[in-house]
C-alpha cells in the first residue's frame, strides 16, 4: 500500500506520486506557511542566522528559475535580472550576492511581488515539464528537497522573529490537549560490530549522505526517547548552567559570555517556566522534548546525566529499522511544537519532534565527491566546524528525512528545534 502524506491543502499525496504532483504540493505548502503573514511580518530578520520569510519564498523560486529554467529551457529569460543578486544564498559560482545579514533591509520587492514571482515560475516549470531533459529533472528533484529545507527554516525563522515581539503573538492557535506525564526513560542496547551507514542509492539523497560505507561500532545503549523539558528543568535547578565541570571550554565561555541560563525562548516566572512558540506563550510542558538547545548545552546535559551524545553512526544504525514517515512532523501549516513521547516501539521519536545533536563533526564520508558545477556548493563547502544532527523535527516536512539524512549546525546555534537523546557505552 502506498504511504500517504498530508499536504497543505488537506489532501493526500502518495510517496509514489509523480514529480509534477510533488512539485505542486511542495510549492503549495510554502504558500500555506506564508498565508497569515503581512508584508511587514515577511520582511523582518531577527538575527543574521535567520532570514525573512519573503526571502525564503523568493530564494527557493530563484533556485528553480536558475538551475532548471535558465539552464535547461531554450529561450527562457529571467523575470527580473536584478533579483539574482538579491536571492542567491551562497553559490559563489552564480556571482555576487546581497549580504546575508542585511536581508531584512529588503523592503522591496514586496511580499505580493514575490508571491507573483513564485506563481510565474511555477507556471513556467509546469509548462516546460514534459520537455525537461533528465539532468533538469534531477535538479528539479533537488530543488523540491531544497524548498522543504527552507520550509522548516521559514518556520523557525518566523519563531525567532515573533519571539522579539513583547505581545506574545500566536501565529497559529494552540491545539489544546490533555497534558501527558512523561514516560520513564528506558534504553535500547546494540551489540556493536560492523555496520553500513550512508545512503545506498535507494531514492533521493543529498551528496553529503554518500557514499555508503562500513563503520565499526562498539556496544552501546541508546535512550528510547528524547530528553524532556522536565529533565532539563532538573538540570537547571541542579546548577547545570553554573558548573564549569559539565562544559567544554568553548561551551563554558559561550555560557558566561552570553549569560545563558535556559533553552532559547524560555522565561522563568513566579509560577515556573514558560516557553514561547508559534502558538504563543505557554507554560513549559515537562513531558515534551526539550528544544532550542545548542550542542554545547546538549553535551553539558549528557555529561551531567552520566551519559554522552551518540555518534551519528550509532544513531543511524539504531534508526535503520524505524519508520522515517512516522512521528510528529510537518504535514500542514499550523501550530508546530514538539509533543511527548508515546507508543510501544523500542525507540520513540527517532523521526520528528526535535533534531537530535550527535557527537560527530560534519565531515565528508570516505570517498565523498561534491557534485559538479555550482550545485556542488550545496553541502561540501560547509564541512568544517559544525556538528551533525539527525532525525528531523516537528517543523520538518513529512517525507523529507530518512535514516541517512545529515543536518548540521554550528555548536552555538539553537534557533532550530534542536534537542538530544542520550547514549552510553556498554562495557
């Protein structure tokens, strides 16, 4: 039976659907995310790590216009030659670009103009669809996965944007639910030995997921769920942010320099901790996975707990038998937040809820080769000074991730839905 994925319009899209159907569904989800936004909402840039929503909408469109239409459709002319400078992200092969930290200064073009631009490019792609050669279809597939990455970024960047507003704006209403008690943390044991990790060519994969290769694992235990906010509160109350012995030297310097006392978007009040989300300001649910913590914090918590972060090889070996379409992931616009673990599976929350920090630096696999041409800049140039995260989050479009998927951020970054799962050696 074909797996079904809910789109932004509430219909179902089969994982076996045509590339054309997936193109239309992915593009529709981006429009749905942007639907509640004013022009001012879509223009704000709260920090250099984040980008305005309308920049995301335009950049993903520029990708299709540049690498599919310009390069593979004879006689195609850009909608506006000036916009390539505005909406190129980091592709040096495409020339100069507007400084990333100043994207929030682009009050023009307006949100309406960018939505019109999107519509025109969609019409051009669909009109040329049957004439596109195989290399263009491969780039179209890459562009869809690229846009799904930006859908998650658009949501997390909007969260960063609205968190700066003292009114506690709720972009979407909160889905009221009965609070769940956190399940006791258990563990799953793995015997070690030789395992294969990396994508073996079954379906789409980014270049950084390849080549598939053997790794040697020692016996280890992996927690059966992500660390919860309630467990994080115990870390705070035990002096976790005040005890240098839990931290790496860089992490401790980061904590002191930035006066870090809790996860991002948390506030301490007389009645306990509150967390701001896209559904407004609410008390922290102690059963939900902790989110918006940096690698420094995740590593310190693991040390405090007498554990460690898993390596990415351990994580992938454990996740190989889990369903990447399961879990709390993004199906449609609306309230996006981590949810408490539930179910009887050996490992819960391996996909969805929060990206899980690993102990592994983002480096090339043995035999890695970047793709030829400008699109070869997609991942390879970032393989330095960053750590790998695995599993996707509540803001990751369902169907986007798989066991071999490698996300990566710098150790201080925490505006994404980043959490952790504990690991231990078995001796």
